[in-house]
C-alpha cells in the first residue's frame, strides 16, 4: 500500500521487511526494556538475599560465641533443637574434617561460578537459589579466612544441633549451612522441572528440536 504525501510523492505505507532481511534487529524499545527490567530485578534479589544470609550468619555466629561459650547446651522446642557451640574444621555438617585447606578453594570456585552464571540471570526462583548458595558459601568462607587457627584454615562456628545436644543424631550446623542446603535443593528442583536461569523453560519439544538440528 502507498499514499500521496503533501508534495505529491508516493510514500510507502507498508513497513514489512524485505525478503531475506534480518528481522531480529527490528525489536521495539519496549521489547528490549522488558528483559532488561527482569534481569535487574533478578540480580537485585540475588544480591539482596546474598547480603541478608551473610549478615545473618555473621551475627548469629557472633551471638553464639558471646552467649554459648563455656556453658551447657541451650534446650529449645522440647529438645527438638539445642544451641551448643562448636568449631568445625570440615565442610558443611562437619564433613571432611582434616581437609580444612581444601574448603576455601571450593568456596571461591562456587562464588566465582555463581558470579559468572548471574550474567544471564532472569529467573526469580534461580535468583533465590543462587542467593542462598552464594550467601552460605560466603558465610563459611568468612570463617575460613578470619577465624583461628589462621587464614584459609580457620574453623567454622557451628551452634545448631537437632534432637541431641551433642550432634549425635545429626551434625551440628549453622545458618550458612542451612542456606547452602536449601539453595542446592531448590536449584536441583529447578533443573528437574526444566526452569532455566534466563527465565525460559525447557520442554520435551525443544529438546527434540535441538536433537534434530544436531542430526
């Protein structure tokens, strides 16, 4: 279709791209802004949750050091939970005692991986999972770096025991351990349900399409 302009020239009304033209570049500003806004909110959630977990972990550990040292375990909820101070040279839930120097390296690797993966983050559930993992990793890494007996071999402060005051029913843990475990469980569930970090969702049809393209 075309119309007559004021000067008598014909002006094309049809804005359709020519055959073979690259239509991917013809994206409106509104379409561009939407993913950017989602990405900003997801990153804000990840950073905010990471900071919240880290601060809460540092505060609760300091309270445990101040009020639980040199005293009997504090019994809560009828014995379902005990607060008892201990130092852990291993990983989460006292795993790997005796290999203290390895865990800061693992923690640095986890932190670096999450920072790199966050560049394409547009999923709120993934932001929650990654924020919990990152906050937990940083919480225990802080202990490894700044607590005795030395840098990168520091012992983690644990103080939560369930069903037994000495951790015989379940290893004694801290808030960072809990955040790590919850984040990993959520990440596994998101993977199993096909939810991707970029906000999309994998489907059996997409998987088959990718396979046919490779063939």
